[in-house]
C-alpha cells in the first residue's frame, strides 16, 4: 500500500488530500474546520481529518507533497519587486517576514508536522502542474488536452498540457504578470467585491449589464492574439507594485474610483462586469481551441480538461462546451488552489511512482463527496446541548417528508453524508427550495444568505431529465456548466424589454423562475443515484409530487462564513436565519418546534431582517 498526502497552504484555501494506491480517500479545505473563510494558514485540521479518514498514523505515510515550489515563487516575487523598485517597497517589506517565517520553511514545517518517526519522502511539484494533474488524472478520459488558468502560481498563469494514460506533459505557458485570472480580479476589485472571493459575484452581475467597455478593455488593458495568448498593459494595473489591483489610470479609463464595498451597485459596475466577462470568454475559447490543436487530438476524441481558478467561470465553460470546439469536457470541481493538494498527490502517484492509471466511465472524484460525515447518533449528541427537537425517519420515508416541505415553499437546510470538496455545495451541505416559486430567489438571498439580491441560485435536476429542462446533452454533476433554460420552459411578458439593470429581477422568466437567471441561463447540477444517493431520492419524490424534477440548491452557509461542516454549525445557521426546516442525517427539525437561540434576533438585526 502506498499512501500520499497532498498539501496546499499559504495563499488561498489551504487544503489537504489523501491518495492511497491511486484511490482518492479524502480531501478537505482548512476553512471548513477553522471556520475562517478561505483560510490560507497551515491546514492542520484538514490533514488530521484526511489521515483519520484513511486510518493512517503520520509515521505510516509514504510521501508528502506540497503543491508548488516556494523558492521558485519567491524568485518571481523578488524579481517583480526589483523590476518595479522603488515602487512597491512597503508591501514587499511587509511580505518578507511571512516568507521567511513560513513559506520558505515549508520543508521544516512538514517534517515537524509529520513527527520524528516519519521517514517518508518529501516532494514538491509546480503549481500549474498540480492543477493539470487534478484536471486530468481523475477525469473520465484516456487522453485529453489540459488547460489551466488562474491568477499566478510560481511564474505560470496559464498552461496548455497533454494528458495520456498516466502522463501529463506541459506544452506551453503564459507567465506573470500576464494573467487572465488577475485581469478578472482587477475588475472584481474595481466593482467593489473581494478579490479571490467575489469573482463569482462579478460573473453573476454580468447579465444585468451591457458589454459597452469591451473595445476599451481590448484597446487599453489586454491584447488578445488568435491563439489565445494575451498581454496585459501593466501601466493600467497596480498589483505588481502596490496593495490594490488598479490605480489612477484604471479609474480614468472607467469613469472614476472603484465602487465602495456595500454601496449600491450602479449601471457602471453592471456594464463593466458584462464587458470583462465577454473578454474572458473570448480568451477562454481561443485557449481551448489552441490546447486541442497543440495536443493533436482528432475529431471524435477532442476531450478537454480544465482547472485553475478561472475554470470556476461556469459561463465560460458553458460557452466552450457549446462552441463545437470540443467533443467532451471535464472540469475539476475543486478547480482553485484547494484542488492543487489533490493534483499534487495524484501527480506523485502516477509520475514519481510511475503507477498506471485506469479510467472510470464517470470520473474518480466520487461526486466530490470527500469530506467528513456524521452518523445519526453522532448528530444527536452534537445538537443535544441546544435542546433541539426532531423527528427521525428512514431512507424510505425521509425523501417524501423533505419533498413535501420543499413543495410547501419551505426553505430547508440539508446536511447528509460526506461533505463536499471544493467551493460548491452538491447535495450534502446544501440549502434547498422550490424552483417553481417566484419569491424564492429573493427570500433565500435576503432572509437566508444575507447577500445581494442579484445573486442567482443554481438548479439541481434529475440527470435523466436535464435535457428536458435545459439545453444540456450531458451530465454536469459539479455545477460547473451554465446552460440555457429550454425555450419551451421560458416565459416572456409584455414590457419585459423595457426593464433594465436590477429591475429585471422582477421578471418571471420561466416555469422555474427561482433558478433562471436574467439571461435565461442556469448553472446546472445534474443529480444521479450512484453519486448522490438519498439526495436523488428527494428530488425524485418532489417530481412525483409536483411533476417538476428541478429544485434550488445553494451552499449551506451564511454570508462571510464557510459552508457548514459539523452538525452544530448547521443547527446554528438554521437558527440564525429564517430557514424553515433542517434535515440532519435522518432527523428532521422544524423551526417552530425549536427553543429560542440566544442572540439570534440581534444577529439578524445587523442585516436589517428583523
């Protein structure tokens, strides 16, 4: 037996992943245990969980691999500072102690963490190679082109690679500071959202605007070539020399300073979001085509794998799928840096140990359900201190009870089975509701999630029914593809064309309005029995009751917090919000039956909900 622990840390979403004889045993982000969103610190809790799940002591591990090369990354930071000096001196001096204390001491920290009895191998791989490995090795393809796009690793910001069998070969790269991820993050910052966290808000805002700034972006900010390569005009960006993404040149180009966080979203931000989304999609499409050409894949076998933070741009992914460029596509569900831990471990198994690779008809991610689970008895012990009141059901009776709650326009917290790995809730740590309800989007955004009203919700649909409701001809189990709602499901009323901006939220756009975005699209998750178990049965029971195989699925958390991990966190979220019911394993809790939670009213009042 060969056991490999992959680790990512000290940038964004620290995580750990355990691979044993090529099988993905466990993977989790540190934030889920520490309760600090996007926690970048050493993933000690995630490591402990992975080893416990695998039944392994530290001294039994054969190898530990870090997902990037810190010395090479520091070389890039130092060289960038020298090129910009004396500008950027203050952030450079502020960052040096962090590098000296932690990031250049990774080897010592890992050996200390593993303990004196550990005699395994300590390995490092490159950042974008970790992404490429995470995209290809778990995929259902024997051979594929691989495209990785993010902010920056050591030097690379984009790579094209070829995967075949147990081999991944990097063919081309684009290097820092020219980065599609950082271009998108610059607009995220300028529109008043948090970098490395709010990019999906920018994507959700884009359909409310018009792409009026596309020419300006391509003329002043980024030069795009036909093969997808691109160059940023660094005079308009500040991220190589300051603590902000943009500077005065950017402000002059786009009509004033960045939007202040929490201030009203204006037409300018909507149009900027629409414009940078168009440019991003153009670059993604051209890079996808170039990746397939470089890999030399013939028609009928034009498979593409994607990873890196930009691969979470599910609108762009959907455009690639519908472009005709590819025959099939697979995207790593933990596409950001968290997935680098998994990719690094798989790369060591197949490359360092040179072990063969078998292909699964679906994929090897196990539905991304790789985190911890609690059985019914453990759940009862966890919620007992709250005085929680519940009823318990069986596998046969629970789906019908939950379907009835959802059909009654109740908002239901769903906590069942192993926690998801990656940023999406996929039916284990989810909040679910009736997609047919015209009021459900605003209710869930404002009363449950405490977030902006424009944010869309994703549908879960029975896999065998997906093509009847969306223009999608394949599975999408990881909620990483946006597809149009089918024409026959859409609704259009008189005067619709006169509404602009956020007023378009008032439109009833389809027979499932709660999950239909303003451009008649939806970020689809297909649900099947093999991956999703009883969650599939709930949707099946809902279809039997209503004739609709579609429900809302959003992550089980509230604004500013990670997705819940433990039963007690789920109960707290349930009690602090206006959620109506909570399912914990086989236990169903109704809000009306629960004793009051101290501080709940004050908590909601800060969001002006009470």
